[in-house]
C-alpha cells in the first residue's frame, strides 16, 4: 500500500506503540490518585506536557490535555459563547459548525484562524489578525471577565478586547512553531497527525486569558478538563513528540518531503491533461507535505476509488467530510468553483514516503484520469 493520506491520520510510530504497550502494563493506575502507581503515571503525563510545551514555546502549566483537536477547538469556542467570534471560511468543521450556533454580539471578540489548512496545506499569515486583535479596546464589563476560581481570585487577568486562537493541528511537526512568537492566546493540537494515537490532543491556554472548561466534574488539569486521565494515550502522544523533537522533523519535511511533494505536483501538471493545483507551492505559503490538485471532468471520489484499487491511498478534500456529497467548503471558499472542488484530490505525505511512491502514482494516475474524462460529459480543452 502507498499511503498518501497522512493529513487524515497517521500510522502509530513504532516508538509510540512500544511506549503505549509499556504504559498499559506499568502506568495503568489512575494518575490523579495519591498512591505510588498514581504518582508514577502522573510523572509520565507531566513529561509529555513538558515536551509539548518546549516544542511550541509554552509553559507546561499552559498545556491542557484533551481528547483531540475537535475537543480543543470546541472548548475555546464555547468559552466565547455569546461573544463575537470571527473565523475564516476555511476552518475545520469543529470550528465552523459550532461558531454558527454560538453567534453572539458581546466583546471580547475571539478570532479563530488556523495556521495551516488541512485540505490544501495553505499557510495563513496570522500577523494581520494579531494586529486587528490588539487594536480592539477592552470592554468595561463582560461575563468572561468575572469568573472567579475556587480560591476567590479572578480567572481572567489579561483583559482585552480580543483574543486569538489558532488550530495548529496540521502544522505541528511540519514547521517550527512558537505560540509566543505567533502571539496566540490559545492553540489546538492533536496526537494522531504526528504518529501518536487517535483520541488524544492538547490545548495551549495562555496564562491569564478567559477560559471555561468544556468537561466539568473532576479536578484534573487544574479543574480545566474533567475526566480520568488517558494516561496510555498521553504517553503515546509524548513518545511521538519526543521523536519529533529529537529528529527535528520539520527540517526533514522542509527538505526531503517538500521535494517529493513538489516533484509530484510538477509531474501531475506536465503529464495529466486538465490538471491544476489548489495548493500554493511557494515556500512559506503552504505546509511542505500537502498537495491538493484538481482534475477537470474527473470526479474526486472516482479518482480516489480507482487509486485505491491500485493500492494508493489518498483523500478527496477532508476525510472528515467524506460521505458528504457537498463540495469541500475549503475549496469552494478558495476557488469559488464547484467543479474544481468536486474534482479534487489531496495527497498528503509522511516521513515514510519515497520517490518510488511518486513513480507508482504517476504510473497509474494519467490513465485513471483519462478514463474518467472520456466518460464525462464535461468538455476538456486539452482532450
Ligand atoms: N482540526 C484540523 C485542522 C484537523 O485536520 C483535524 C483532523 N481532521 C481536526 C481539527 C480534528 O482532529 P481530531 O481528530 O483530533 O479531533
């Protein structure tokens, strides 16, 4: 099998599998318990927390473990329920769908903009949004500014007119990240995009900014996220982070993987009539591991199935949206062209991919597209 769907999810790294296996037998105790096995489990969780904090330029106390990026995104949006929330139309469904139901008018305002898009890999320059956020004056009163902790102290010390959240799920490990340099108040992460397990993620919450837990009913994570610790999962996340840090994986993505991605793009454009790119390949404009391309008069789902029959695994737009017959909201927002959106394929690379995989794709893709274009009613100029 040639796996080119790493942006949807990744296989567990061998190091992760080993760490989780060890954790399942040694660190099974409830990590909140006061007994020794509980402490040992908590130590492991804290190591993973420190690793993530170091990698993204945060303090460990600013990291909260969650069940994944969906929960992290939901937590921040719900914190700002009733407030003004501004996002781009390119956001993940876990932002967009919730935003529509939370629409409010009060300040402070939340800006939620992903740094790297999961369908096209395009990178957003967050600095203009940061400038806008910093220029909004703080309201005199706001329900978000009043909550007090169990200790009777205000939970919000940093009172501003606007806060900035970014979903960094796809960016983690692919490019260097620093939440302080990006001026973020909140950031979202997920383990299963970096070789860790599904069902684990994290939130960066800057000290002193508004925060409301989504899950209540436990003292875990400083009362910021209730529920018994997923110790084995968090240890798996930690093992993936450790490898990422040790190998400085973003350097490998920037060189070897970028070259693979660009080589596939070039060959698609030269060998497949009616092809176009939906990813901006220029350095700094997109993640190095995602290529989204459209094939005129060929339907994305059909291309995906024909490639699958050849043992090549790709995605049409976002995997989260598959089974949904509507065209990808990201490609519609970017191109405004339903035909382009319906005929799109996302190739997303991981560190296991090699030039051989590109050869295999290019040995079958032109004929698959040709077959589909021949049975299509849409005209292709190049035909
Ligand atoms: N945000 C982005 C940008 C994603 O790519 C994904 C995964 N498709 C998610 C959020 C949801 O992640 P999780 O599966 O960890 O909930």
